[in-house]
């Protein structure tokens, strides 16, 4: 074997090292260039944070009247619909108050009817007193004409004058009574009389108190934080439970202050939840920015002007709305952790985030008005006590709830 053949493998190894180093440098250089291009084109426009959590409305169920709890129809984790009765209070006191108010309204309507009837009677009395006065004056004039003839005595003439004076006083008294009565009934009707309106307001107040013995769910959602027990004496404003509408949640993403530049309302965001992992993505939209950092609204705000100071990067809550359809497909719960990525290339609404307007939002469905039922009850009582007199009763009668007739004259 020749010397060239013996040293060939050893001599070729040093020649391969520069090639491998060059290849390695080319690979890493290509990766670096690719990463730099990706960052310049795509990544630098995105900001992300894992300091984000699901938030939502927590609608407190509180009584408007004091009472004792008779029944509870919902517990924690129950799903409820708007109008579902959650808690019932003892209605006995409210029912007694309503009965008293209705009796007072009926009595007031009859008293006011009496005022109207008395007005017509006083008008007739005034006309009668005027006739009496005219007759007395005629009698006095005839007797005064006969005074010189001796046909009428002085005593009879004096009696005629006294009769005229008495008739004038009776007429004045009748006119005063009529004026006093008309001061109470002029420019009004029985239904619109102030006394009737005041008694009607008492009935409405008692009616509302009775209806409020039943506490309905104002929105659809899930019951949480039930603290009330049967037999508990509750007071107005005391929290009994809460309802969370899980179909209208949002995310509060706490971005660093250095990440907020170029962020606008309306920009799109991609979110993932720890609950489902990265396989499930939510697509949201930036809708607002908090008025200050989290530390500024803390129970004990930081006092940076005292003691030693260390600069800490602050975070500002950014509100991100979620797609309701995606929420329906993959439900979330309040407080769950989220990862948020916002694309700042999206022009959004074209305004800086700090100057964005208020986003109108309501999470409560419309509830039926209790006042309508109260007015129907009042109008039914007024109609039942108007009777068949000549007073104004331009109110249609129709079948109503609880045996009462809804009318349309009071309001």
C-alpha cells in the first residue's frame, strides 16, 4: 500500500470541516434572514399577552321590599330564562296593604261623586233662594206703597223688611256653599280628580309591592352565588343570588403600556382558552380601553412619590368582544385564562384607542312593566264605583286579570 493511500482519509477530514462550517453558517443565516423577514412582514404588527381573563355581567338579584322568603326556585348552576321566578317572599302584608288601598280608592271615588252630585243640588238651592228673595222684595214694595193709606201696619212692614234681609242672607250662604263645592270639582272629572288620583297612586304602590314579592330573573343565564335560605327575613337591596349571562361574555386583556401603540378600536384579535387549548380559536374585536392602569384603580393605589421607587411596566385592561356564535359552540366561564393576539395592521375604526367613544351595550332583556297591571287594577276600581250617574265615565270595559276590568281613563 502506498503512502498516498495511507494518508488519504486523514487529509480529507480537514478539507470537509470548512465546508460543514460554511453549510452551517448558510443554514443559520437563512433561518435568521427568514425570521427577520417574517418579523418585518408579520410578527412586528402583532402584540400578544397571556394576562387575559374572561369577564361578564354578574346581575344581582335583590328584593325591592322587605319580607320573609317562602320559596326558592333556582340554585347554583341552574340555567334560567327571563321572567323565571327565582325567589318568593311572603305576600300577606302586601296583600293587606293592597286591600286597604283599594277600599280607600273606592271610598274616594264615591266621595267625589257626591261632590259632583252636591254641586247640582247647590245650583238648584241658589236658584230657589233667588226666587225667595225676589218674592220677598215684591212683598216689601207692595207694603211700602200702602204705608200712607193706613192699610199696612208698621209691624207688618217691619216683618216684610226682615223677610227680605233673611232671604238675602240665605242667598249669600247658598252662593258661598256653591262656590266652595265648585272649587273642588271645577275643570275636572271624577276619574281625574286630585283625591282620586292620590288614592289611585296608593293602589299602584300597594300593587307593585305585592308583585315584587316574586323576584323574577331579569335576563337569561346561569345562577351563581346563591346565599338566601327559606325562612330568611330579607330587606330591600340585600343580595340573594346572581345571574350570569354566558352568551354575552368578553375578555379583559391586560397589555403592557409599551404594546398599546398603534392599537385601535375595531381591530381583530385571535384568542385561545386554556380550557380548550390552542385547537379552538376565538375571533374577537377590540372595543375599548380602560381609563387607567390596573394599579391606578387598586384598593391601595401605588404612591410613587414616597420612599424608594422602582419603575415597573404598567398594564392597561383592553376590552375585547367575542363572537356569540363561537361562544355558543365553545362556552366559557367568567375568570378563565385566555391568550390574546391583536393584529395592529387592521385599521379598525381609524381612531386612537384612548379617544374611542363609549360602546353601547346592554345585557338585560326587556321585562314586562308591572305598572300596566297596576293601572288596569285602578281603572277597574274607578269604573266599578262610578255608578250610573251623570258624571264623566268615558272608559271602555273589558275583561281583565284577576276579575278586574282594564280601562283607559286615568292616565
